[in-house]
């Protein structure tokens, strides 16, 4: 693959993560107050669904460091590609959060410190006060489920053309559960973007999201690594079952 084609893949990851954060977090801060909180999982899920078909043919549409790192662990990504994918995903997430912030400050009733930017949190910053342990377990378990669907729907034996539907709907499904717990993440880059903007533009009031960011990197990546191990085992078992029995070396009597 040429250098130009490689950079197209990396650029696709940047753009895709930008869209995910801009639309998803935008729905949390803007649309939820008008059409209800159900808008948030729909926005995140539909964004992933649409992006899978828009850039999936270029980069695979990971738009999530946990996905890229899990694929590396499963032997489906090269180390340097993984590093560049993650860097581009993080950059795209920060750009998406910055653009969203620039739009929101045009509203005189908006305050970054008070209204936030769709950031994630645990403990006092969880919507329902879930503890750090509960939030860690939730993010790891939900990342495992999401990666399992990602691996399965993109495997060679899966029905062709439906991966985007499975991945997009599963991401929305995950947000229905995770929003009251952590605000919904299962994506380190998605958590990074709002945290960076809050830390830079909201001063001391914005440092809480930044200080809690570690969980939203560690838990999804851990869940993804566990899934990679499980998927490698399942693939190995499937390949073993697919092997046709050999003929009796002694021949028939």
C-alpha cells in the first residue's frame, strides 16, 4: 500500500472521529433538551452506522482507540498503523469538541463550566452517582460487547453489507445503558475531546473531566483486549471445526 493510500486511511479516521464527537456530544448538549435524552444514543449510534459506510472502505472505520488496539492484539493491525490511527482519532476528537464549543459560545445562555460538553465522569460526576468501580466495570464490559459485535460483523463469514447496521445499532444500544452510569463512552477519544476543551477553556472548573479521563482510557482498552483474546480463541476453534476430516491413511479394506 502506497504512502498516499496510508495517509488517506489516517485522514479518514481523523474525519470520522471528528464527526462522531461533534454530532454525538452536540446531541448531548443541544438536542437532549429539546427532544429528550434518547437523542444522544440515537445520535452516537446513527453516526457510527453512517460513518461505517462512508469511510469503512478506506480505514475500516475504527474511530475509537479501543477498537484499533483490540485489533492489534488480535493480530489484525500493524503496530505503526495502530499508533497513527490512535493519534488521528484523538486529534479528530479534539477538533470535533473545539468546533462544537465554538458554536455553543454563540448562545448567551451557555456556560462551559455549567452546561459542559457531553463529557464523561464517575462518582459525583456520574448522572446517578455511580462509583468509580461501577463505572470501570461498566465501561470495560460494554467495550467487550461492542468489540465482540465489531469482530463478528466484520468477519469473513458474516453476511456481507450489514456490518454497519450491527456496529451502529450496537453502539446506540450501549449508550442506552451507559449514559446514566458514565455519560456514555466506550471510546477513549470520544472522552478525550470534551475533557481537553474543558481543561483549556473552563479553567479549574474544567479539570474534573480531565482528572477522571484515565478511567475512560483504561476500562475500554481493557475490555477490548479481553475481547481480542476471546475472539482469537473463537476463531481458532471455528477454524478447527471447519477442517474436513482426512481419509484413513490405511485406506479402505
